[in-house]
C-alpha cells in the first residue's frame, strides 16, 4: 500500500513531488511496468519489456535503491496516486538521471518537468547531469532537449546492464 500523497492542494492541476518511501515502492514498480509497456512494447516486444521491468523495476530493486545514500528517489502524486517517478545517482562529477517516468495517462501535464526540477533542486547549482534515452523515443528526447539537455554520445548497452539496448547519452550542465 502506498503512502498518502495528498497535501490539501488541488492535485488535479499540480503534481506533488516528494521523496519516495518504502510504502510507495509497490506502486512505483507497477507504474514503471505500465509505463514501460506503453512506451517500449512496440520497440522491443511485450515479452522483453516484461523481462526488463521484472529485473530493473522490481520492488526488491527499488528497496536497494531507496536505501542507497547516493540515490535521490522521488515520486510525483496526484489525488493520492503515484503518477511519476525519478531516480538520480548523485555524483560530484556528473550525477546520472537513471529514470524519469510519468504514467501515460498523466503525460504532457507538467509532471515530468516537476520531477526534473525537484532533482535539479537537490543538486549543486549548474551540476552536470547525464542520462541515457532510447534513440527511438523521440518524445523523451524532445522533452530533455526542451530542458537543456544535448546529445553528447551513445552507448550500445543502456545502463551497463548487459541487455544490449542502444541509448543516446544526453548531458546538461557544466562539463
């Protein structure tokens, strides 16, 4: 059961962003599975997406992430439901945005922008942030470009997980 997200604010217009808590992780895992299927089934097939989300976004994986003092794990909530999440590995040289996903039903309403701003607020001013994004995910690439990221490279193994998923490397902030 997830922790209550409401704060008395009209959440129909605004998503509340806060630190994730252990009680949120089942809902975060479910959100990631649904969002990944909606985004990547047409690229990788539903079976492969199910395998990736089972390994990458399991509650056990999220518990380890939440316990890591070098990870910022956030959730975005609206009307007591978790509608988005972001995870960042904090590093003085270049923090890495490991994940930023908004449920398909809530995309295009400012939740991704709110999550990205909350991540940036936790890092030093003008901190360098990198991320990896599928080169076929034009919507995500456009989102990151609108928020000051630029393509700075590419990899044949997104996240270094051995799954051989190609990704563009995007960077924002000082070098």
